[in-house]
C-alpha cells in the first residue's frame, strides 16, 4: 500500500474526494443500521430508534426493560 505524502493530503481534489467517500460510507453504514432496527452511535453520542436498541461503536448494548409508555415523559 502506497503511503500518501503531505502534498497528497493537502491537494483539494483528493481531500474533497476523501470527504465525499467518507460521508457516503458513513451514510450507507447508518442506513444499514437503521434498516436493521438498531441505533448507531457516532463520536460517543447515542441515537435512539423506535426499537429501543442502542449500540456503541457497533456493539449493541442491552438495556433493562423500559417502563410502559404511560409513565414516560
């Protein structure tokens, strides 16, 4: 694998292409996670979906049973 040089990293075209691919990859992963009914955490923040499942860094976290909806605020 060829290592990029400092000039490669600072090239506007390469950088924008990298950012575009990065966002596209994250969007696809997030869509896959949502399709699977699982919440995905990016950069340490939790996103709750209707299923009530959470995951952090791709690992699902088991939560205790939730109270009935009538008791939720």
